[in-house]
C-alpha cells in the first residue's frame, strides 16, 4: 500500500490544502510584476506612484465630451530615451502629477481617453475654460500682428538660435482636433539683442552704459532706477541719513520682518549682529574650514559707535539699496508622488523668487583698517561716503503655488511696465508686491514665518580674494541667520581634480544630450566620495572657472560648462565673462552697473576655447515672465489613489477607470496645472 493510502483522510485534506496554497502563491508571484519591490525591500516607483513627468517633447490638448470628469484631454509626448527610462523603472504606462492627496495620472495604455497604447503619448482628463482658450488665441494673434515674430531660443542660459512663434489653434480645438499647446506668443522689447564680445581673457567690464537694459527689464525685471532705490519715503541714504529709516525697502525693515520678534522673541538688532558675526570667527561647514574675515568686526564696531554704543541701531545700517529683482523664472514644481522636481511639471511649489540687492558703504569717518584699500572704494557723495565692493542679496521664495496665483503674480509684475519708476503710481504698486513676500508671517510654514530662501554675499572688501557666502534660517520654528554650504558649488579644493572629473562624467554628462545640452542636471550633493559641497567659494581672478583632467568629448565640454556655470564662483567669473558681480555695488553713481551676462555677451568656452556662448539673461527672463503671465491653467480631477495602487500591486496595470469608487473632485480641490509651462526650459542655477 502506498504512502498516500496510509495517510488518514484528515491528513490527506491538509496536504491538498498546502499544495493548493503553494500553487496559488506561485501563480500570484508570476502575475505580480518584478518591479513592485526593489532588492532592498522598498516599494518600486510604480507601486508608490512615483512616475514624475520628464521634460516632454510636445504637449497637446483635444476637446472632448466623452467623460464626466472634464472637457479636454491633455497629452504629453515623451522622447524615446525618456520612454526607455520609464520602461526600466516599471512606470512605462503612466505619469504622475501632484501628490498622494491630489494625485493625477496621465496614461499610455489605450484606455479612458488614451487613443493608442504604448505610443509614447500620455493622456489625462482635465477641465478648461474655453473662453480663456479663445482669449489666449486672440492674444497670441494680436502679438503676432504687432510684430512679435520670432524670439531668441535659449538652451538653458545660452542663446542657440531663433524660435518661431505661432498662435494657439482655437478653431482646430473647437473642431475636436488634437492641437499643440505651446507657450504664449510674446513680443520682446528687443528680439535681436546687441551683445558685448568678451576679450581674449573672457571678460567684459561692467558698465552701466554697455548694452543698457530695455524699458521692460528696467521696470519689471531688475529695478534699479534712482527714483525707486532712493525713494525718500521707502528708503534711507546710509551716507547722510536722509529718507525714511523705517521704509519698506530698507535693510532695517527686511531684517525686522525676518526676525519677526512678536512671534519669535528675537530682537532684530541681535538678529542682524549674529549674522554679521559669521565673518568674525573661523567656522567648519560640511567638514571644510571657513576662515574668518576680521574686517567685519571693524564694520560692527563702527556701526555700534554710530548707534551710541550698545546694540546696533538698524536705522543706521551702512547698506544702500541697489535693485529690486523679480525672478519668476526660478519657480519650482512638484514631482510625481510629491516633493520637488527639477523638471517643469506645471504643478507649482512657488512663484519663483524676488530679491533685494544691497551694497555696503563706508559712511563718512568709517574705515577698514588693513582691509580693502580706502582709495579703492569710489566716493559716492560730497561728504566722502564710499561704496564698497560688497553685495548682500536677500532672496525670497514667493509663497504662491496655485497656477492661477502664479499667473496673477507674473501679471502684476508685467503690469509695472505701464508706469514710470519713481512716480507714486509705480512705487506704490511695487510696494504692494514686495510686502507680499517681505512681511512677517508671509510663509508660516518656514522658520520665523519668513519667506526668505537665503541671503547671499559677494565681496572683496573684507579681504582678498573675492568670496561668496550663503546664509539661511536653518531651524524651525525660530532661527537666526546661519551660514550654510553654498548651493551647487563643490569645495574649491576639488577644482581640477579627478574627483571633479568623476562628478562631471558620472553625473552631469549622462543627464544631458545634444544638440541643446540644457536638460536638468543633479545638484551638487553634500557628499560625493566624501564631503563635497563647499561653503565659501572664492574667485582668485576674473578668469577663474571650474575644470577637471581627462575631459575630451563634446559631452564632457558641456558637462564641465554646466557644472561651472551652476557654481557661484564659476558663474561670477570666466564662465560668463563677468568681473565678479552681476550688479555692481561699487558703482560710483546710480543706477548700479550690470554685467554682460545680464545684458548680452558672447564668451568663448574658457577651458576648450569653443564653442562661443551668447548670454542675455534679462532677455530670457523677459520672455519667460510674459509667457507665465499668459499661461493656461487647467484643472485636473484626482484619481482614486487606493484603487490605482491596489490594481498596480495586483496586476501591474492601471484600472480601466481611474476615478471609480471615489466621489467627484470638487472644483476647488482639483489640481491646477500650467500645462503650457511644461514646455519651458528649466533653469536650476540659483544665479
């Protein structure tokens, strides 16, 4: 008799149950995609719904009445390289926008609006105000009729050609055709800008009269008109004390609002002095030594004496306002699954930055003993006050994240072009804008409730050579201004080293490709083969640039350029043909002089000799802010995240209906996305 026959009926039933369970488990394992769990046991991108939008090759929309969730289909086309990357990470069939609380999915599986599976065209349902689209088409056509024509094509910061502009095809949209949604047509003040040609040393001297900015730039982008920066009701002259020492554009006001004493308990004077003391003692940041620059103590001592002893009187701050700057072009967007994305997804985290630029002065009777030579600082008024080569930039993150709010923010800045700087109409409108990010509690989610992102300095007044530093509010909920590592800049000791070559060839070069070489690249990390990111980059001479041994290919060339341009000291010297500062704090009179990088310059590659790169950053910003001001905001319903995740985990496929089982998304909770903004060239450099 066999072993099976000798088993009891109960034991036979138990064995059969175990066999069935084993077979079911094996079948489930075969059905479950291998990408659901990584080798480390963490959820795969597909299982965690992290499939962020890469830079799309094209964006289209199509009118539809087939779905209750919206009246338009939004389609993004990816490149073959992007599709291969999605295939590798297990997210080939979908793209995500938003976060798990407001999740949007674009699909490429031939279902729910997607016409053809696996064609690289990803589709989502959305809503749009058709009247807005009609107005956009008319505005595009009006701009073309007014002579908009072509505009410079920027690859990152570099002009690489001309771009033909076309109006949105509203007639085609109304007829139900798939139509391309490009960025808005804009008419630039100067579509064919003049440029300064750098000398053989790669430099062009700052001068206020060389390629002066056009009216739009002066009124909207980089506001340095004396009628603004010396407005007696909003600023104070640090040399004479004339003006309003409590004005909304003074150093005093910015520091007082940033300290937010009613909430934090931090005295603004103490707040300011502890910031200055970052220069007076040796520090170690990310393991790298940051030597003191003791001439700062001379400034503190003379400021204290001018204050009558005791704490620093902020109304006597030795800083003059040089410029107010809108940087909508630095707006950030989310990645799929939440968090920051280096790409342009149209789902905004903020409306970019806005900045105040100040320059230190030496009031009458003040001096730097043994520091910057007194004769080297220009006298800027009749009582002997001197302007120091020492810039301080307050860089605020504008806390606006809905597409409509970002668009309105850009529109308000663009509207300034209709008014004359220095007039009551202009200055009052500008004040309404600046107070939105300067005032205390502008961003309650940040330390001190301040919208400040970082404070930067660039100087040679305290000690040679030129040095750049970065400071942030680093503790929540209350913080002083602490010195930090400097964004996107390795420690200077790694220049011209094999490690920096490894960084370029292993991280920058693989992320970019020709002919544009402008794809987003990774930021310099704290650690790369050990501690890597530095804290006080220096520029020993105007021809400085970042380089590395063993770079030979065209890709290496562009990788080196991108890494050098991203760095603080590379951008302020040989990589852009700049003599250390883009807005000159030591300009004898006002307005402050500007660099060729801002106003137009052609620079030969400082390492390879070629190619020649043409920069005109104010022109790039002009096109961008106008396009944001005319951006299309579409509303996306959120999917049933639980059902989608369960389907992916069980079958590896999206459910046929992304919204089944979830209540309709209320209009106010839909994800608002600037769809045409997906096509912008992202600028990640902080400069």
